């Protein structure tokens, strides 16, 4: 039975807009904010160009944190020095995962405000025995990391980054292919003239995982007795430059990534084209939101820059490990006189989190996969609140609570953050996962909240500058809420 119609008399004060529409964010912002967006994204573009691996992201994060007064938590632990409101600390785990914390005014038991993004991106890792010789060339054998479309990785210039650990404990950093006069590396593809059989294969099979072999060198060593002269020459060059042997490559982590800098994209320079924006866009915006805090926040602010998200958050530097609990336990131990497990559990349970990861944008080249009826996020429509991810009936999804979404709508609106809703494509098209459900195990409120990309997981991904800036603005507001 319908209710009584509301009388016209009682409804004259304010006209309620019963419909919701989202327009292009560029139509809503001021001239001064327009400028801010461009200058913020200059910094982001440089960050993206400098940071190509999870280790480099970790290093850069520590450098920026230290410049902003953050200190290593181990200093406090070693000296049994207590932490108090306003203290800024960081914890680095195996040079890959970084956690930054600003101790707030409120008791930790009342919960923290956590923003969590990931530093790892899809790439090609070298195998433990990578170097071999074939067809008068030396090549590097790879095992890809994360979800890639293999055909995208052939013929493009690749840079080699990473570390080699020697038996004597020495660690050698390698980075080749980013400076303009550096050599680059490359995976060859078949010429179309001979590509008849390849062209008939499925797109996912045209280039195989074992086919991702990187051309490394071609000059043989002039040594009659040597069996593999080209491989030997290549290894000798590595020894001359880095004092490493083939055996040392066993204890190495060397990654091939697209070579070169991130660029402004579009005639209006409104976008960024760059490698690794999944998820370094959240890393940069989340990190700066924390570093740019002017006042001591009420709730303790935490920024997690985690590793291994692209392969399921496993391993000791992934969010599925106990790393986060361990760090918060140390912090509680240093902020209270009597450490209690109950304090830790309450602190985690009462926390609120934004799982800062990227989502898919509507792509006019592939409209058939988009979630219809305004449910697909759009370029330049701001930061995305993604209630659920998962696949086939939301399976594996955190599915954030309506109550929490209402709080965030208010928070973002009050802070003039341009935001939108999003879904990873239409129902039953595919799906994805983030670290949200792992953090929800602590019973805290978590929602996926990051920006959208075009060509996600491709060697070069596209993001809108307005969206990037709105992530920063939204994350900053979140830390004060
Ligand atoms: Mn991601
Ligand atoms: Mn990803």
C-alpha cells in the first residue's frame, strides 16, 4: 500500500534532486584546481619514470618518508623508546613492502585509518638459469609475473632492473635501459610474411610463455676452445661491469620492464601513459596524502605499500602474510605500558581502510565488456568506490557494507572530491581481486577505492590526470576522518 503523498506545503524549503548523475570532472573544477592537477601529475609522472620495480618503489618511499621526518621503527624497538602522538615511523620488509604510520591523537584501540596499495606490477622475471645460446645469439629465459597478455611484450624496448646477491653477502644493483644512451633489450616476433600459422592461433596462444625469450647479445668470444662463444662473451661483459658470474644469477631478482619514461598523453595533456600505474598510482597518491598531512590526525594514519599483489598477495611480503599484524603489534607495544593481544585485535577491528587499487574504465574500443547503465567507471569522473570485485556472483569479493559507503560518500562530498562508482566489467565477463578481503579478516571496514585505467596490465597503461589528483585529494580527506 502506497504511503500518503507528501503535502506540497511541507516540501517547499529545498528542492531535492532525486536523480543522480555524474558529469566529466573537468566541467566541475576551478581554474586553480586545474593548475594543481597538472602540477601534481608532473610529480607523479617523474615518480613513475623513476620507479620501475617493487624494490625501487620501496627505496623511493623510504627516501620521501625520511625527508618528511619519518624514522625507522627499528630505532624505537632497539632503544625501547616509546611512541607517542605525532611520531612518524616506517617499517620496511625485505626491501619490498613498506608501511608508514603517523601516530594519531586517539587511543590506538579506537582504530586506524589505513590506505593500502601495491608496489609490484606485471613484468617478466629472469629464470634462475637465464642465459643460453641459440641461433648465433645469446638469450635470456623468463617467467612472467602477474597477469599479462603475452603478445603485448614482444618487439617493445625492455629495461633490466634488479639485484644480484653474491655468496659473500654483497648485493649488486643492476639497472640497464632507462638512460637515453643505455642499450635496451627486446623479444622478437615473427614477420607477417611468415606468420600464417601464428595468425591462425588464438590470441592467447600466438605468443607462448616459453616463447618470451629476450635477445641479449650477438658477438662471439674469439676463443677456439669455448663451446658457447656468444654466451661466454655476454657473461664476460656482465663480469667486467658487475663482477658477477653465471652462478650468481641463481640468487638474483632481475626483472624486465618496458624501457623509458612515462609521458603526458593526449593533445590536451590530460592523461598519463606509463608502465606500472597498477598500482603505483595508488602508491604515489596514498604516500603523498600521508606525507602532506599538516596536523597530527585524530586516528593513527597508516599507508601500506605492499608487494606480491599481482600473484595473489602470497609470500612474506604479501598481505596474506602476518606482516601487518606484526607491525601493529610492535606499535601497540611501544604506545602502551602493558601489551595485550586484545588491544591489537580491537585496534584492527575498529580500523577503517581504503584498499587502494585500480579498476577498469569504460573503453569505447571495447564497449561490449562494460557494466551497463552507468555502472562502469569513466575516465575523468574521479576516484572510484568499488563496492565489490570478484567474479561469477561476486565470488571472492569483500563486498563493502552499505553503511561504510554512506560514510565515504559524505566524506568525499564534504571534501569536494570528485568520485564515482565502478565495477570490473559486466556480470560474468571476468573479474579480479585485491587485498581488500584479506584486511576484512580483521573485521574492519574495507572498500576498494582507487582510480580507473585504460589498458590495465599492458606495458603502457593510461590514467586521467584529474582522476589521479582526486585519488590524492580523497585519500587526504580519509586520513582526517
Ligand atoms: Mn592492482
Ligand atoms: Mn593488477
